[in-house]
């Protein structure tokens, strides 16, 4: 699905990480952890084609990122749903309209229908469907961002610190939704610094934990 082979990324004359190899298989669940500034967000961006590695090879659904064309990168973006750490919305559109926006942009707004209602119910935002984003709490915004990320029925969901700005109860609720997606066959990659959340999730699903530290990516051991 997504493969990184001996990947490095540098910016501003400095190397952020190097020799990173990773395979995200269909139906897998991975956590990515590590200290602030280690490059977790950058690594995620390599995984969905937002950035190009400065060395090594990145293959997105079998396509080399260096040779990918505009249509192919658009296809990748449809197949990978992304939940950003700082989720942005169009404040003049309702929650329902924001969630459906990827379909609208793709010229498929007429496909939303009952699926949009079901999706909002799944994330617990039926009552907030007509509200504007500024009216939402932090947890509601994150759930809306997750709904928007999966509106195109992607094969993989990548979430960057999705629980960073919410309390423990909401963190558990968000992770439960991600676990449900994984049980539906979708691959999930979550970047987080919350070790307690990782431990709690590993009790629910078979998840591999990756640690990015000192410019290297390693499998985290039983010390978690």
C-alpha cells in the first residue's frame, strides 16, 4: 500500500531523518511516536504524498512518488484520508457542508445523501450538522475532521495528533472510531505522544508502534 525505503528528508541544510524504511500494509494499524521536532508530521506527509523525500524511495499504492503525475496524486489523495493536528474548516459553511466538501470538490456532491447523515451519526454530530465550525468544541471539531477524512471511503486514514487538544474521554472516543475503521479493513496510522492512549488502544486492536527519534525510525519495544 505505502512503502518507504531508505528514505531521508532534509530542509534548511539539515537532515531531519534518514534511512527510514516502512511498509504500511492493507488493514494494518500503526502508531508513530517520538519527541517534538523529531519529524513525525513530515514523515506522515511523505506517506500521503504531500512532500517528496530528499533521498530513498516512496511508493504510494505501487507508484513511485518521484514520477507521479497530477492525476495519480489526486487518486492517492482520494485513497488516503488525512486528519490534521490543526483541523481547518470553512467557517461560512455548516458542519455537514464541510464534511461533504471533498465530494463537492470532486464534483460528486449528489452522492452525499444518506451516507453523509450516517457518517455524521457515526461520529456523534447529527445535532451539530447545521452549526458553523466556530460553534463546535475541540472534540467536535476533531470528530468532524475525521468524518471529512473518510467521506471519500479511503483505504487508509492518517491522523496527526488527533487527540492532542481534547480530554481523555474524548481521546478514547476518537480512538474508538479509528479502531472501528481498522476493523472495517482500513489501514490506520496515528501520530501521537500520548503513551497512555497507545497502551489503551493496544488492548483493543493489534497495533504496531513506531518511534522516530534521533533521525531514525525504530519499532518500539515492550517498554511502552
